[in-house]
C-alpha cells in the first residue's frame, strides 16, 4: 500500500511540475524561477531521501552537460550583444542590400540574417521594417509581409548551430549538433521552397541591376564587408562543425575576432577597453540560469518512475509510441511558447521511453522539430505579437497561417524520420 501511495504521490508531483511550467511561463515568470519550483516539487514528491536529492543536484551542477550548455549560451549571447553594439550587424545588412537587388530574395534573407546574428528576444521586430521596405515594390499585403517575416526568420533558426534549443537538445541527448543538422537541413530546405512558392510566386522579379560605373569593385567590397561582418560566427561554425573543435572554444575564437571588427584607426586601446565593457554587459544571467535549471530538472525527471509507468500503460492500451513522440513536444511548445522550456519538458519524459535502440537522431530529431513547430505557432510566441503589431494584421489570421507552416514542417520531419 505504501508503494502505491508513493507512486501516486510521485505521479502527482510530475504532473504538477509540468503544470507549473506551462502556467507560470504564460504569466511571464522567468524560466529559471519556474523551474526552481518545478524541481522543488519533484524533489518533495519522489521517493529519495534529502541526501539522495542533494546528490542528484550536485551531479547535475557539476556535469559536463551543464558546463557545455551554460558556456555555449553565455558565449553566444555575449558575442551577439557585442556584434550588434559595434555596428557589425548594421554593416552586414547594408552589404546585403547592395549585393542582392531582387526584393523577393531580400524578403527571405533579411529576417533570416537577423535571426542568425541577433540574440534579441522577439527579434522579428528588427527585421520587420526591412521586410516592409523590400515588399513595397512588390505591393505585398500586410499579412503576407508578416508571414514572410515570421516564416523565414524561424525556419533558419531551426538549423542554426548556435540556436539555444539545438544546443540544449544536443547536450541532453548526446547527439552531436552536426547529426541534428543532417536531419533538419533537408526538412528546412523542403519547407523553405514551399514557403517561397506559396508566399512569393505571384510576384515577379524586379530589374534593379547595378549601373556599369558602379561595377565589380564595389561589389567585391560589399562581399568582403559582408564576410567580415559575419566572420565571428562563420569562424566559430567552421571550427565547430567542419573541424570538430569543442564548440565553446570555437566561440572563443569568434569572440576574439569580434573585438577587432570595425576597430577605429585611432585610440585602438581605448576602443578595445570599451568593447570589453560592452561584451561583459551582454551577459544574460537569467538565460544561463534557465539552461542550468533545465539540466537539473531533466535529471530529477529521469528519476521519476511514474512517467514510465503511465506511458507504458498508454502504450499497452494500443497508443502508438510515434504519436507520443510527435504530440508531446508539439503540445508543450505550443502551450509554453518557449522552445527551450518545451524541450526541457519533452526530452526528459521521452528519452527513457525510447530505449537505447531508439535514441537516435531519427526520433530525437523528430522531437526537436515538433517542439519547434509548436513553439512557432504558439499564441504566446513573442515574435508573433511584435510582427502583428508592426504590420497591423489580424492576430488570429497570422497565428492560423503560421501554424499551417508549423504543421507542414512537422509533416516534412515525419517523412524525413521514415526515410532517414
């Protein structure tokens, strides 16, 4: 009888922890604050002694996974802040506008570029004016402009090696970022092409060739300027993926390069000191604490036997495992509007159920994409609100259209999992 009572208590604790995450995030609590309460609930409701729980906590805090994830997120946010403040982002956009004159291409590239080189929450508001400007010649209606801003921004983030959700998924599952990209890149290519056809097929290219006197010299300068502005990220990506350098070290190389971009010709020492201050101000403690809290929550969740029992019961009743693999991450992403939180809930629940033979990128990549699809179309997704506010569209219409693309992305990921 005691075992039954303990099992019920543990199941109640797991359920309550997930409920707290979903509800309190919607109430604008910080993720690390929510997870602190969720971890406390799990610790109180499990069958461990206080000493056992302290051991789990210590093991989580000192684990290689925790170090990897926190160091990655801290480095990326600080690099992103420095990159923006020194004007490298502005230079990148200016060079893109010079090199690419087709407004249809710019409508795709501007939100994609901003998403790669900006760490601002709700960063779709940065690319919205660029998308609007590029869409003037095409006379695109506001809803299509808003959709372009949302879709192209977030499709590229899905395959960005420094996306916090991808880093988290890789760190927790042990599947490398390169393996995840091998799964997700074909998915994004398919959806990207479909989006281009659906959103831009009615708009012809505009003939905006550069005059001969502006020739290739300026073009070369713009290309070099573009590569120079993006070089901190390009170097880190090449080192981390192509050469297998430990990603936190690869990011250090990118950070070092960022200190010398657009460096003034006079008083370089003073400029470097100012950049060091800017770099330190980019430290995002709430995000770092949130990532660390997810690792701890994951370890406590893995201790909960009731999850396994409940899911095995559903599977015994005939519920296909693949439905759980697809539905759970999508639902948590949709409800929380936070990809990191969604993966923090879904992965610890799903990993014990898959078994060693299924802990591959075929299933874990599907979980990652489905979580992202739910987050993309969530009613509490910040980018949706800022985009809607800028373009003055119907919020319902925008959410509906974005969710169509989210579902298409899930279907493409499911097809990829079948044939992978």
